[in-house]
C-alpha cells in the first residue's frame, strides 16, 4: 500500500527545488542519488535561450543539501517496499509556473559526481533489502566489492581505510 505521506513529502521536495528558481528560468531540475549514508545532489536551471546553468557558482551547495536532503531522504524512505527496495536516484523537474514532476530510478546504477564507496551500498541494502528478483547485477557487484573491502579494511588502521 502506498503511504499517504508520499505526496506531501514530494510537495515539500518540489517546493525546496522551486526556491532555487531565479527570474528568467523556465525550469530547474534536481538530480539526486541517495543511499543511507551518502548522497549526491546536482541542480540544473534551464533558460528560454537554451542555456543551462548548474548549481556550481549559482546555488550554494551546502544550502541546497540542507533544504533538499530532508524531504528527499524522507520520500525515499516512505517509498521503500519490502523485497523491492527503494529508488537509488531521482530527477525532480519544477517549472517557473510551479508545476512539478519526478522520475525515479529503482534499477540502474546512479550517475554520480564521485562514485559512492561500495560499503555505502551494503549499508543501504541492509536498511532497504531487496529480494533476488529485484537486485540488479551491478548492485550484486557493489555488494561483493563491499565484502572484500570490509575484509581488507579490517586488517588496517581506520585512518588508512580510504588510501
């Protein structure tokens, strides 16, 4: 059963994205990839002349993370289905008129600015488990990599885990 809170959390997220629209923007897109312990947020503003601007230099990344992270994470948690998991990434589009839409990615590896540590996928998998039929091959590979990394890291001092 779908949680009745999902539309409200999406509305909160859309309003958070809408706050970053500037005069002259047609729309803004939030590309977010979220796991339990890490996240990657990128925004793109679309102008009528076809120009696209990014959050680099246009939006304070820390402010965007603070205002967007809470509703995005809450939405992801609410959308978890036992055995099926939850989404890995989403694209939220908000127009200057205030219309919002979203597409969720439940199956493909997220496109990231910087790759997530495989252990982050393992932690996420433990929190949002999937059965065999809903575990894509790329995720199985990340989970196997996490097991190997944990073995290697167990033999090292903590300050050398990411060398």
